[in-house]
């Protein structure tokens, strides 16, 4: 298995921008939630947070497991925009059962590092998939952080800096 590094934090904290910046030099995995939302909206599906939160979480779990399985045989560092523990924040937010997510987490090797992108209002924007106001995003981020910490993960705080600075910080921590 590759060395998995997870980017996590509240929506709109810059994870995807830094991931895109690092993508030419690393194997990357994009955020399951955005892919599920795009698919569900394109097909008229009901697996979105506003229509059927339980289905949305189930689809994200399936996508995250498929992503992890697709990494078998890959060597070197891989950066994932969110990890399985992020799904615990969704279940907490909607007060849904989390047993299947906890089983999936237990079955996967632990990540090499979890990079925490803090809430950052200066860069926060809403879009078709990110519809929470900044305060809601920060509150959801607190659920995400709590999920990782409750599982015993140590988070590496990513500094508030331009994309290039954040990418340099992560490269240094990964050792590449």
C-alpha cells in the first residue's frame, strides 16, 4: 500500500486548491462528497444532503472504499482530499448511524499523516456543492476535527498561507 496522506478540514479551507497544486508531483484522490454530489445532481438522484442524507453518506462511503481499493499496488505518497473519518462528521451532523464507517476505518491501514486545514474566512466561497455559510462550514469543520481526534489521530496544522506556501509546508512534512 502507498503512504496515504489525508487533507481534511472544514469545507472551503483550501484543501482542493493545494491538492490541485501538488497533483503534478503526487498521486491524488479527489474528495468523494463533491464527486457524489456532482453525479447525483447530474442524474437527478436523491443521494444529496438536502434530499436523503443517509443515502448521501452511504454513497460517499462506497466511493471512499473504492478509492482506497484503487490504490492497491500504488507506491509512494498519495494525497487524499478527505478520508474515511470525515464521514463520521456527516453522521454526527445528521445524527445517523456510523457503524459501517467505523468498520471501514478499522479495515483500512492508518494514514501516514493527516493535514488539518483550519477555517479561513478570507478564502471561503460558496458554490453549487458548498452551500453552507462560513459559520456553518467552521462548525462542520469542528465535527471533522473531533472525529479524527476521537480516533486517536494527530493532526498536522497547515498554516494560513498562499497555496504555494501551504504546498511547500506539506512537501517538507511528507519528505518529498
